[in-house]
C-alpha cells in the first residue's frame, strides 16, 4: 500500500509527500602538497605517463640470484644445466612454489622462513623442469 515509511507519515495529514529537490554537489577537491592550494579532481592525474620502465634493481637482483640458486638445486635433483636455465627455472619455480602455498596451504616447516621459501621454490622448480620435459 505504501511505498515506504515516509509515504505513510504524509498521507494522514491530507497531502502527498513533498517533491524532493536535491541540489547538485559541488565538485570534489583534493589537497595538494602545498596546504594553501586546492586541486580539483579534473586536474589530478592518477597515473601520469612515464617514458621509461622503472626498474628496481634492489628487488630484481636478489630475486634472480635466489632463483638461480633454487634452479641449480632443482637441477641437482632432476638434472639439467646452464646458468640462464637455472635462473629462469628458479624464478618460475618461486612463482609456482608460492602458488602451491597459496592454493593448497601446503608449506615446508623448517622453523626458518627463508628455508621454507627456498624449499617451496625448489619444489616449484622441479615441477617446472618435469613439465618442460613432459612437453618436449
């Protein structure tokens, strides 16, 4: 009978609910680094264009080094060779190992976080090597 509670309140008084007029909201603004300047949303660039790809060598070098070591450890178990191959297999093995941890919850429990991650990376690298041999 009534669309909402507001209609039920207005009808006994003999009238219909008043027409709602909603004023447009003023444009949102953001504070800039300078406290006395306000920047409108239309002027804000969320992702500014970049001309070069930013490389963070402090992340890339240890990742490749760790991947090379884990790829070498995996190649000692199932065979294989080559430093580039060790690095590629190790980095892919780290991704696969972390995927296994996230999907299944399985984890090595040595008591040391670094050894747990290394073990899962070696297991992932072994799976990558076996998958590559199966495909080839």
